[in-house]
């Protein structure tokens, strides 16, 4: 009986948990051009959120791989970079290392709270979270992530979708 109650409580909490889209909206993030994030455009495809800073060496190393991953998957994937940094430092870094996905900024407290809400209690960088097309968390990575790790998870997700479609 106790196990059933714990399972029921867990399912209820999961059902009430905010989606990553709602979390992003609450954080009031902006693009480098100072326009608000349009989170409704993120729905319906896998989403990778990567927290980084220009002064973080592992962050700098993984960004070209993330850009290559975005090129590989095109419109079937959204990658968002969320910078915990000053706008000028981010702009200078991106001039040297351009990426093909949106980079967002916000106030440090809001981004820090968003990271904690997405499982990064230690607030370490880099930190990456992968969500499936329905907004469910698939994986979290504290520290440097490699594109092949993410690619394997994306392939697994696609195989699962294909398998479900065949059953219907």
C-alpha cells in the first residue's frame, strides 16, 4: 500500500511539474538582440539547453560540437545556449566562435534558479539538459558534454518514436 502511495505521489508531482517551456518563460530570457525568447516555437521537437560562460574552458570546447549537432539535425532539433555572463563578453566570444543556435541572456539570479529547477543544484558549468519532443527530461550532463553522447540519446528517442508509430 505504501509503495502505491509513493508511486501515486510521484506521478502527481510529475504531472504538475512545469514544462521546460514554462520554465524558460518564467526566466524571462532574451536573445543577444534583446528580444524575448519565443518559447512556443520550441515545442514538438527535442530541445537541448546548454548553460555556459565565455570564461569556462569546457564550455568553450563543447560549443563547436553543439553547433555541428544543430547542423546535423537541422529543423528537427532545437539547441539553446544560456550564457551566465556579461552581454559584451558573450558577443566577443561568439565573434570568435560563432554558433548556429540561439544564445540567451538573463539576470544571473533568474538563470541560476532555472538551472537549479532543471537539476543543477551545484550551479556548475557547463550544464546541459536534453528534453524529448514532448518536453520530458531525457538526460542531464554536469560538465563537458560530447556531441556523440547527445546524438546517441537523440537516435534512441527517434527509434522509440518509430517503434511506437509501427505499433499504432
